[in-house]
C-alpha cells in the first residue's frame, strides 16, 4: 500500500468510526472543509460543503458529487474501525465516496492539469432523498454553475473496480404513500353492526397488487409494497380506523403517475363499496435518475482508458438515488463502481456487516481525476 492509498484508507476509516445521520453531518462537514482548505481550494459551507478548484482559462465547469450521511443501523462487523456511535453506521459506503472525492481533489490540486473549473459537491442526507434538493434550493447550482455533473456509488457483488452505468434511466423513483381508512368499529362478536377497517384494508392491500400485474406493461419494473398495517383494534374490538403505509418504485415518470392514479381509484372504489371513507397521500421522495448521453459515454470512455472493466449498458437499478435532482437540473451521469464479491465488501448495501472496500479508494480518486482531464482538457498554448 503506497502512501496515498494509506492516507485515504486512514481517512475513510476515520469517517467510518464517526458516522452521522442526515443533516447531522457536523464533524464530517468540518473535516471535509478543513481538508479542502489545506489543499488550497475555495471552500463554501452551507447545507453541504462545496469546494471549487480552477485551472487555466477555460470557462467550462463540471460538478462531482459525494454523499456524507450514514444510516440508523447497529453495526455487527468485527473489523478494527467499527462505528463508535451506537445505532449509527456507514452501511452504504458514503464514507468511501467522500474519501474518494477528497483524494481526487488532492490529485487535481497538485497537478492542475485541466482547463476549467471543478466543483466538488459534498452532500448531506442522501438516504432520505432530501440532501440534493436542499443544496439546490439553497442555490448551489446558481452560485456555482456547472455544465455536467457526476456521482459514483459503490456496488457490492460486482468485481472490484468495475465501472458500470447506462444512458437513460439508471435508478428508480421512490414514492411513499399513506392510506387512512375510517369505518365503524365494534364488538368482535357482532361484525354485522359496523364496518371493520381490517377487512377493508386487507381488500385494498390485495387490490393494490393488481396494479403491477394487470395495469402496467410486463417488464415495467414498478413495485408497489404495503409495508405497514396499523389499526385501533384490540383483542375483542373490531377497529374503526386503520392506516396503510408503503412504498412505490418506478422506472419511468409516466409509470409513477399511472400507479398513483390507479391507487387512488382502488382506495376510493373499495371504500365506496363498503360505505366508508378513505383518503390517500402520495409523496415522491426520489424522482427517477436519468443519465444523459454525453456524460455517460464520457464516463465509460475514461474507465476504459484507465484500464478498468467498463460496462456501458448495465440494467437499471431498482434502488433510488437523490442525485436524480442534480441530473434533472444539469446533464449528468450516475456511475456504479464494483465493491467486491466476498466478505463485508460483498454484503448488500444497508446490511449491518457491510463495509466499503479500501482497495477502491485510489482507483476511485484517480478515475475522478481522469474524468476531469477528459471533460476539461488542457489547451495547447497555440489554441
């Protein structure tokens, strides 16, 4: 392990030991800002942390994003850098994403071998889909206008260092729904007197499953999941109120809108059938992540030039990513980087024994630097 690799490894493991939840990344933000200032970058602290590095006279600018937040999970790993914060851990690799981008900042600050501006975007609260939008609402893209934007996320189960992405939709949307059912409860021995909401709610749960199987085209990739069923019933009391909560994933905006419309029809129809009232809320936390063609092809080209295994037509992912908000505002590309197939590095994202692969740190940092050189090429003196 060379000195650069060791420095990044020590830094990443330090972040791992001190994880912070979304919008609480105070120590992490302070450390990120301190490192960038030491490298000579222009640093701005707000909702997130922004570092600006300029070289040459070029007027083009690109943004590179890393997420900083951890998850409310108790770590079960046995390595020597386990979380020191009870009930919180970096179970998604954001510690590694942050470290790779800081490594790229160091390389580029030292070499200055590009022509233009790099905007390093360190974002809070990706896990709840709120951090990117918060930075955009704060004005980050107005204060630091960029022509393209990129993000890397590690991918357990894929070979170490494998780069994969695709043009078009790369991550699904996530919408949260809540259905409130108001019937008439009563004694468990006399169900005919009222309309218990367990029976009505169960009918809704089953009917909602027909949306994907019968209302959308086969292979649409949408998912409708009821994840909570709450009522005010007791051992011998039929419930008069019930709440259904759940999650919807969709690959295309039109499918998401169709799912919402079908859900409202089902909820209203089942409620009307039983002569009770029901209401539904549907809130999209993460929109679909759409990769633009030019940035995506550039990312694959750079990976191939760097000698990394590159896949430019990978299947879209079912998980959601709030980098989508950046891609909706600026042409962008979301890139997946193989984290390894075995051990903690091969465990699923959000698993309590997952760990980021430190072998990726110099690979990711150098890939970022090469991408900057490709997108902001240094001009010859006579140009």
